């Protein structure tokens, strides 16, 4: 197996970085005595400056203790930052763009606290919609994010007076992007998937032509 580069750490997403470190140590069978050293030489930016200021004996610090120091330092600040962003997120462009932004912030929040009430997320999503969209959605009292996002896209079509034209969500996995449709909705892990199929009009369904 070709050797992969060790993941750099600049202070962002500490829990994700720790998981990547553990996977790297396992795949390449790195001796535990070298885990902390290998990790710290890949610190950059804010993390590197922090490493210089703490009083930590790296030669005696076990991995479990080291990564707890890292998470305590960087995860708390990021969580507070995500909370502030999440509570201020509003629709400023299309519904599709708002859904993308809300989904990113929501999953960052859930990574820190998986027990967030789904009803709270649904209500926060509705609250951030533009007023001319939100009023109609509240009347339907959607039970979840799937329903709320689908209704929001449909309501936007009504407000604009035209069908929603294919919006493509960036696919971080490198696969093919899927366009938005009027039945797009939130889904666990993948966010929005288009699953509506249009029924083509056949000649049999057309009204007869009056030749008189």
C-alpha cells in the first residue's frame, strides 16, 4: 500500500483529525511511542503556536492524554462558533442555497451534540426562511426537515411563478451531483436528493383535434 501523507492539523475539526490519526496509526502499524511525536510535527497555524505555549512533556505524554488536551482546547471554541452561526443563519438568496448552508451548519452542530432535538432543527430551519416563504410553511406545520424543505421549494416556485430550475449541490465525495427538484428533501448523511420523476405527456393523453 502506498504511503499516504499524515493529516495536518491547524485547529479545525479536532475530533475528525483525531479519528484520521487513529486510522493512520492502525493502517501503517505505527508504534504507540511515536504517535504524539508524529501528530505534533504535523501541527500548523494556530495549533502550532498553541503547542509552543503549553507546558506539556511530549516524551512522557500518552496519546489518550494528548488528544484530550487537543479536543479541550480547540473543540470548545469551534462549538461556540457553530452555535453562533447556526442561530443567525437566514435565507438571503434562493431556498436551495439556504438549505445547503443550513445543512452544513446543522451537521457540524450534530457532530458536537448528536442529541439535538429534531423538532428544534425543523423550527430553526423554518424561522430562517424568507418571510414570503415562511408564512406559508407555518400553515402546513411540517413534521420534519424533509417535509419543511420540500414545502419551501414548492412555495418558492409559487412565489416566483415558475418551476425551480435544477440546482446542483457540490458533492464532496467526487461523485456526480444531483439536481434539486420540487420534491428535494433533507436526508441523513447526504442532505438533499432529488427523487421526483416527471410523467411524459403521450399522444394518447392529448385532446382530440377538431377538424371542423
